[in-house]
């Protein structure tokens, strides 16, 4: 029920109450005008009740009339409320879209950073691999040559000859090693010991030490690199002249063989550095 209809009914009810009260009051007055002794007391009571009813009706009508009519939402007001709601929701949607855009930018930045870090890590990993290879820390496979040296096969040594001429010495091993490096060898091992920058070949009494490991003949070098180049350098008469004289005169054994698939083991010795420090980068 609308507020207009409610207000209209209230006014009608007030009018009806006033009319009924007036009719009752008139009837009571007429009854009082008749001086019938037997009915005097009854009529007097009815008149009092009627007067009271009239008063109550007037009071109710006055109260209903005194209440201001309530405001009614018109169609324009409804449209205004709907428009305000739409504006609020659109503003919230705009803020959410802005937040989504900012978060996407953050994700893109993080992805680019991770990609850059990954590229840097890949570069460092490749550089580390090269350094480990150069330092002899990884096993190497490839074509190359095998070089074998052994003491003389002579069963007797003449009395006027020095027996040392019939033996392989540490300096002869160093000469072969240096020639291999100079001829382009990429990795070298001697009797299973990887030769690195800190390796040493020296003699203690009659014992040859390589990487602080005692060795005895026969000695075998394995070296990866161009097999033809390495073999030609080792067989060239201009190289290793002193060793080749011992080979020819005293029977020291020396053999060179190409190999298509060599394995040079990784260095497994100590890498302790006590005095050297890293230099400043340039």
C-alpha cells in the first residue's frame, strides 16, 4: 500500500470519527432535553460516554493530521541512486584494472630480471667449464697420440759405459712434454697423472715424481690434439735430438702412435695455493 493511499485513508477515518462523534453527541443532547425522570440516570451516563468518545476521536484525528506526509521516492530519485551505484562500481573496476596492470608490469620486470640472471648464469657456467677444462679439472676425450718411453732393452751394459745412458730420466720426460704442448696438445697425462699448470716432473734419487706421485718405467704420455701434427713433431729429427741419440746408441725405447679416441683423466691432486693472490681485473 502506497503512502498516499495510507494518508488518504487516515484522513477519511478522522472525518468519519468526527462525524460519528457529532451524531452521538447530538443524540445525547436530545435525550437530555427530554425530562423523563426514569431515564435520567441512563441518559446522563450515555451522554458522558459519547462525550468521551468524541474527545478520543478528535484527538486521534488531530494526531493523524499533525503527522507530516512522508517523502516518496520518485522515478528521478531512483534513477539518481542507480546512476550513483553505477559510478561507484565503475570507479572500483577502474581501480582493479589499474592494480592488475601494475602487477603485470611487476611480473614482466621480474621475468626480465630472471632472464638476465639466467643469461648471466649461463655465461658464467660456460666460462667456468672452460676454466675447469684449462685447469685440468675435467676428463677429456678425443683423438691424439700415445708416446711410450722405456729404459733400454739391452741386457748387459759394457764396463766402460755409464749405466745412466740406458735409462729414461726426468729431463727427457720434460722435453717430450714441452714438445707436445708446443705442438698444440690440448690435454696431457703421464702414467695416468693429468699434467696441469702446477704439475712438476722431478727426480728424487732414482725415482721420478709427477704430481708428487712416484713413477717407474715404462712411461706413457697420452695427449689429445691433432694426431698428425703431434706425430710429425715427435718424429721430426730436429726435435728431441738428445733423446733420439740415446735411442740410437743405447737402445732407449721410444714409440709414437696415433689414436682416434683417447681419454685423458681429470687432475686429482692438490690445488693448494699459499703465496699467489688474484690480480685486479682489467
